[in-house]
């Protein structure tokens, strides 16, 4: 049976199966995600922006892009945005707990990041996975390019609707998911206190920056001390030879 595409582990992208259209890498087509799903698998589809990642910068930015009519240009703008701006990634730890619970309580669990973004968004997702070391929680990334319902329809071809679960912060996405899945399988994610998460994240960043500064100062101080100590030792050796 064919396997899903995995980007090479080149120190940049995490080697995790990727599905979607429009890409700076070449993934499996969106409909081929069914190749990774077995009939009895329990599948958990986790939204990315403002669900797994509490940051809303990507939603705000993507809303201003004309994906339909200028996909190449919009994709380039998005890639530039990701490289030039600090995305302030904030992991929603309650979502992480939901994923861990799903994996520990459901037989044959499969968990996918399920984002409306196209594959130009992949770099941002990879940054979050690396930053919080959570790549092992996921069996793949589905970049739907605005067609999130399609992903559910493809997966339903392989496993029963009762085995598919969704968490998303969008009322529209949840409403469309409930047209296919049992209502109790679809969770509209309200989320933790985002403002509190952001403040906590700022504190952590400041603390990490201070630790980095302290480390550099300590290393510089040690280096200077070693140089001075070495100079003193050399002077003593020279003084002995002169005697």
C-alpha cells in the first residue's frame, strides 16, 4: 500500500506525513489521506489557528490574502510573512491534553492537524511542533486550502463517521462537520484565557531572554578571567626564568 509523503528531515521540516494542495513541498494529494487510515481507526482532527496554536496572527493575515484569484502571489506573501515576523506561537495546553487523552483511551488512534490553510502555512506549523516538541502526537498534517469538510469526507470513506472526532474554534467549521459526523463528536473550542496565555508567554520569553543574556555575560566573564589568569601564569613563568 502506498505511504504518505514525508518531507526529508533536513534540520528544517519535521518528517511527518503532509497532505494538501499548493505547496513549497510536494505532498500527497488531499484525497490520498485515506491511505493512512484503516477501517477501525479512531481519527481526531485538530484545528490549528486559535485551537492548537492560540495565536490569531495567522488568521488575521490570511484573511487579507486573495487565495482564490492570486494563489502564487498570496503564497509568496505568506512565506515572506512567516520568515519576517515573530509569530508568537502559543500552545493551548488543554488541546495537548485532549490529544494525549485521545491517544491513551481510543483504540487505533490517529491524530491530524486539520487546517484550512494551504501548504504555504506548513512552515508555521512546523515551527510550533518543534518549539513545543509535540510532533510525536500527530500522524500527519492536512492543509485543506479552505476545504476542511472535504478532508472529513475523504476520511469517512475509510472509517465510520462515529470514529471521527473534530475540535475547532470556528462555528461554521463545526456546523459543516456535524453534517457528516455525530454531533457529540464535534467540539466547538472556546479555549483557555488567551490574554492570560499571551501574558504568560511574554513572561516566558522575557525570562528566556534574560537567561540568554546572563549566560552570555557569564561566559564572557569566564573567558576574560581565564585570559587574565593565563597572563598572570605566563608572567610568573617568565619571572622564574629571569631569575
